[in-house]
């Protein structure tokens, strides 16, 4: 029996019992596993469905194929072989010797001698040998147009054992998590490192001149705080002014031109370069998400943001134009829409060019793991949603201020926290990877397959086991999640995420997948203690709860033709969730505008215990569209 036949039978039975797309009492057939042979090439992208978002440009370079052998620079000077790693850089497998410095030196050599003249069709390549390589501190992958390739998914293995200058030396008073706010040096805060240290970090190491002296004097375990800060502190960001005839707003949803303050410097804004349009939070924006009234402090920050490519800079009329329509209104500042100040302060929206992005980096064909913390076993971490080693909550691969890069054929085994994580990234392609387990899955938000502030990216054919969530958060938009096989929830985590597509995924969630299943340092990203609910295959963030760390999920996150099941109680059979495989479910949408999920017209305060409510028919999930196509994203699905 084919998969389509199987899901059709399940859907018919399910719809009879739960036509709106909630749980069905029918037992679910086992999922088909990750779809690792999908043709995601540009020629197989489907035309946009009328009335839906256009996802056709998601992934590497707006939908282009990942590089093949012919894209690698033929010059031997820009190819470092396994033999050269051993002879020149002393990177030798299975010798128990620290390989970190040698690997970093090889990357630095490419950065200096090859990256300046490289391109997407002239990539440098470092080939790692089969066997085990030992790493003790973060490897900075800041060389553009570089492939890091192993000998095979489980043939080359990086073992990460963070040294004392890498381990977080300040944890919160309760010991639950690293204390980013107290891990400081002069002006620098540990929060500038967010989302935290990792095994591989794709990010510029540039230091803004205003921090040069602090960087020079900082101890070894604080220097990385200052790297890349020209971006995160908006030093290149331009304030905005009113769009003519539109009081209080510099741009509106659908616009492609943003009005800059007449005093704004545009020297770092270049046609073809990247820019982030950052809209300040306002009280009216919080109100629209049902996030107020609240006992939690509201924040002056840019929750609504997105990367674009600059198409024009008009220095005479003080505007910048971008390649895609804006997906949100942009007030000039936090009060210009008529809102009262947040915390007594007026906070400016900004157009911030990404001055030193890292592009064209690929990770291929190896595995990595983080050494077991003292006294902790992998068995103890299974289905344990706590932090078993808070000071060692390191990531696997971090993308920050990075674009047009990829991860393919990677196997992560017990990372410190997130195996793959983003924080300001665009057009990534994360395909055919296996992500298994994390030592920390508890308080503060650990152990995710995490897409934060990520745009126009493709997550396809991945298998994950024993992670806390698959998340999109903090304004993530335009991403496609297709053909993955996971045993956790698809978590729209909060922060106005929007226009993301989840289709053809298998998502089988056990009763054990719940925050209360925890032995140490338990809780959520907002700091609450675990409750007694159990996570369902979808999580949607309500304004009343997610205001603690961000705000509600945004509009039009789409679920289509997924095979999702939930074990509702211990020992129960799996039962389908949102089982109609022809129905297009648009969360946070009423057909024309954002709509917070509600029950009987009253917005829900928490997704927990409301997972099985019927939100269709005008209550926050628009299910008015159907499709008999196998995919909304691809023309053909093998």
C-alpha cells in the first residue's frame, strides 16, 4: 500500500471524528521516515498557490541547487586535503591530540588567500580524514565560499570537549543556565554571544573600532563577546522618517521602499548587499497580539524584522528599496503609531545593513558530538527535559549574520544544546541530516532544532530524535519545512513568526514528550516551572504566555499534508492530529488578517490544554483552502 493510500484511509476515518483537524481516535500507521530524495531544484518548484505566500525562492541562493564538484576551485592552493591537514596543520585522526588550532589555521589560510577572490562557482574546500578529531573550543568559520567536508556521515567524527575558556563560567544563582547578563567585561555582555558558543560558528570575527581596546584587554574567555558587534548594536543602522502622507510610519506592509531619516548615513548600504528592516515594538502591536495587560515587563526591541537584498539607495530622497515586499508595518518609532511609550522610552525603528555577512559556507558528510558531562549518561538524557550540564550548553553549528549556506549529510550525537541554530540568517539549506539528542533540553530554551530570525530557508529530509522542539521563533519567515521525520513538536515559538510552510513531514510525539518529564534545572524559555501538560505535534505561542520572552506567533504559518500523531496518555495508541491531508491550515489567520487563536471569541491564554480545540471557522485557523496536489512547494514528489 502506498503512503498516499495509507494517509487517505487514516484521513477519512479521522475526519469523520474530527473534521476540523483535531485528534482522531484512530490509530496511526507508522510514518514513512524522512524524505531524503526530494528534488528541491529550481525547476521542480511549484508556482505559488493563489492566496498563499510564494515559497519558490526558499533555500540556497533563492532556490538554486547546492554546489556540485564543478563549483569547487580547481586550484590546489584553495583545496586543503586530509593529507595536508596532517602534514601542514597537524590535524591527525585518532591520536587523542587537540586538533582545534590546526583546523582554525586551515580555515584562516583559506580566509586570507582564497575567500577574497572566491565565489559560489569557485568554492574552497577543506577535506577532513576519516576517524576522530578532537576539538576544545569554538571553530570560527568566517571564510566565505568554503566547504568543510568529511569522509562520510559517520566516518569523520568531531568530538567537542569545551575547555575552561569555552565553558560558561557564570551561571544563574539557581544554577539552571548560563547567565548571559552577568558574564560581562567592561561594556560587553554575554548576551552579545547569543545564542551561545558552539563547535562551529559561521559569523564574522570583526570588532567595531569603538570596542577595539576592550577586545584587546579582555581575557581569553571574554574576547568573543566583542566579535561582530558592529551588527548587533545597530552601529550601522539608520533611523527612519515618515513616508509622505502616512503619519507615523516609514513603510507599510507590501511596500518595497523605506524612508530614512534625512540625517541617516547610507555609506554602508550598497545595492546587492543585505539589510534588515527592524520595526520597533509598540503598545498597539502588543495589543494586537493579545499580549497585554500583563505582569511581565514589555520590551523595547525589534520583534518584527527581516533580511532583504538592497535594490536601490536614493541618497537624494533618503530612501532604501528592497527586493521583496515588507510583511509588516514599520512605525518610525515605538510611539509614532499613537502608542504610549514602553517603559517610558521612545525606541527607534531602523534599517540596518549587514556589514560583514558570511556567505557560501557548507558543512558536509561528518558527525559531531559533545563529550558527556561528568557523571551523566546518554540514557539519563533520554526523554529528560532538563539541563544536565548548564555550564556546557554549547551548540553544534551556529549561523549568525550568515546567508546562502548549507548543512548536508551531518549526524549530530548528543550536543550540549541546539545541534543547529540560527540567529539572523537567510537562504540556508539544511538537508538530509540526522540530529540525535542533547545534554541540555531544559530551562532557558535548550536542545532545539532552532530557527531564530531565519528567513527564506529550506529544511528538508532531516531526522531528529530526542530534542526538545523544532522551532521557528523571533520573526522567522518564508521558510519551508518539508519531508522531515521528527519525534518532537513543530513549535511556532513566539515573536511574530509568519508565512512558514510545514508539509509532508512525519511527526510522532510520545506522551513522554513533556516539560514535566525532567530531573534537573527544569522549565521553559520564559523561566516558568514545568506544568503537567504534554506537548502536541504543533505548538502555537499565545500573546499572554509568550509575552514573557517575545510575543505571540504571527500570521499564516501553514500546515499541509503532514502525518502527525500524538500519544495522549501513557501507553495509549498514537492518534492522528490535523489529519486531513488535502486541507491547508493557516494558523493565526482569518482569511484577510492576523487572528489570535480564540475559543468562543475569547483569545486563549495558553496553548497547553487547548491543543484540541476547534479554531477553524473564524477562530484563528483558516482551513478554507484545500489542495489535491502532493506539495504546495514542489511540482513533483518522488
